[in-house]
């Protein structure tokens, strides 16, 4: 039995603390998780730039801001992530912005996947530990909706096709981030708006 309330209150980090942790680890030549290889450090450095860009350029659309304005209750958003994860870099700042404009209705905290394996193993995607995963909890710590993530449905479908075609890293990462750059967070915002509407 997963103690969501306990994880949120005692183990999870604020967005600001998560960003600081990633920066501090990079300064030591490390990233989150156990793998501190050159490749993982490279991904983490790129992701810091991506998060900065998404934070700076993302404007929440009308559909999402209206859905947030309709919220009656307060909820906790628990995101499973890692500093080296490219999808997380593109998505977590959008969730952060969403919580920031929710008039206190949404509280966001993050946990590292590899330090919380029972948690991610309860929310696998096609049998894999794909992240980020967004969990929405009520104030008692109950999960109120199925998990969202690790990426918008349209991109998840494309990833499946690319893998079938035999596309592998680093070309896969290039295609992925190319899609995010063109999309400008719109698919992510649309799916988050649909989630929030279910809460109203």
C-alpha cells in the first residue's frame, strides 16, 4: 500500500528545491539517480536549459486557465521525475506554472523516481518506469484520477512508431525535443486542462 500523503508531506521536494538539487549535483559532476556517466550529465545540463526556456516562454492558454479558475477543492500534485529525463524537462515547468496560477488550489511537489521505486512501479507505462508521472491527490492523500504521463498522447504514439522504425538514441531524443519545440506545450496544456476539468 503506497502512502501518498506521507510521500508528499515528508519525502517530496518543492519545484524550487528540485531545481536547486539538479544544479547542485551538476556542480559536483553528478545528476539525480545512480548513473553519473557523461551521457547522463549531458542530458541533465541540456534539461536545465530546457526547463529555463519552458519556464520563460510558456504562457498558459485560456482553456487551462479557465479550468483552473473553476476548481472548487484543493489538490496536491505529486510528480515523479529525474533531472536527466528529457520529457520531464519539457513538462514539469508547465505543471509548475499551472500550480502557480491556481490561487492556492494546487500544491506541487516532486519525487525522484529511482529513490521511490515502489511508487513508480505502481504507475508503470507499458510495463516501463517512464517519467514524468503526475499523480493528483485529495487532501486525505487519496489518488483521485489515474496517473498522467509520461508525455502527451500524440507524442507517445509517435514514439511508438519511431521505435518500431528502429530509431534509437540520440536520434530519438532529437525527434522528441523537435516535437516539443514545435508544439510549444500546447498538447501538454490541453491534456492538463482535460484533467483539471475532471476535478471540477
